[in-house]
């Protein structure tokens, strides 16, 4: 299935800009709010990943959440847990954040580059919560309608 670009804003952050302190491991470590601008009418669910592109482990995953009900907004402050009742039991997998959002926290004095990726999908994805990003991507590959990215930096 061919995907088109998913356009979205991350509230409080410009693409290529600095990630606000409240969304980092040095602040309140709360997930940011996303506003989706061109969601496909066929979308049933959304997924989000946060990766550290500078980490020695290539594209080190900080956060993985999927089966968020399709909507034009994902609220901030998603609670920890394998299942997220406030999001109709969306699932959070394994990354630096074990079943939770874990914001940027590079070594002191180092600037790292991070990528938020949003996916719109045509169905729910059936996976156990102990999966990783690669497991999600493999299972989701034929269901992805749109993909979008926002890059941010944090020191």
C-alpha cells in the first residue's frame, strides 16, 4: 500500500527546532500534543514513535504507541502502561520508555537529534505489548496509509 505524507504539528515545537523541556527526561517527561492536519478518511488508528537519531544504537527507540483511535489530535501527557484506557486501550511497547513515553535525555553537554514519527493505519494492529518498533513496523507495513515526521533537538 502506497503511503502519502502525514502532515502534523507538535504543539510548542517547530520542525527542526528545540524540544521543549517539559517533553524531556530533564523536565516533566510528558508526551507532547500532536495536531494532525491531513488525516486520511480511511484511517482507523494512529501510531507514534520517538527515536534518538544520534544515539550509538541506530534510531534508538524512546517511545512506541499504537492503536490510538484515528482523530485530528493526540493529547499530551499519555499515561504509562501497556494499555492506555484513555485512548481506547491503545498499546505502548518496549523502548527506552518501557510501556511509556520517555523523552529525550542525552548525556550532559551533548546535543542529540530526535524524530517523532506519526503513522495513520487502516486497521488496529494486533501485537502483544512486549513488542519493539521493528515488530510493530513488520506487522503494520501493509496497513500504513500515511507517515509523517517532525525532527527536534535537545541538549
